[in-house]
């Protein structure tokens, strides 16, 4: 499923079977990202996973981390993928994209 509207940035949601295996071929996802959305192929693919437990970062640490991640990703041509929830480190990755991408 691919969505893009004025209230949010585009994202892909990949359906999975009961065992958690994707039901969409990787080449289809790559086609959407590169040819439909016009994104250049990444030089680095970083997957951010981990606890979805909420935690707080000091404002200074949060800004430094989020901007640093975004600047680094841009400089090396990286794409980030996450579990897509709005909790824990994945929430901060979404916030970094919103504020600095």
C-alpha cells in the first residue's frame, strides 16, 4: 500500500503473512521508490528497530541526535527503514525526517 497526501509524507506499508514474511516482492517496492517516487537508489540502507517503549531525551540531546542522523543519511545517500510505529526510537526517526529532511 502506498499513500501520499498533504497531511503526511509518502510511506509504504508492506503486508505480511502469518509468519511475518512480506507479501510484496522486493523488486516491486524498489520500482515504486525509484520510478514512481523518483528517489535515487540508496548507497546505504539502515534499518532502525528496537524497543517500542517510549523514552525521553533531553531537548539538546534530541536535537543533536535527530539532526545528526538526518545530516549523516543525506551525506552518504542512505535510506532509513523502521517498524513504522510512533513509539520508542522509531518515533524519533519519524520526527527527524519531519524536522530535518
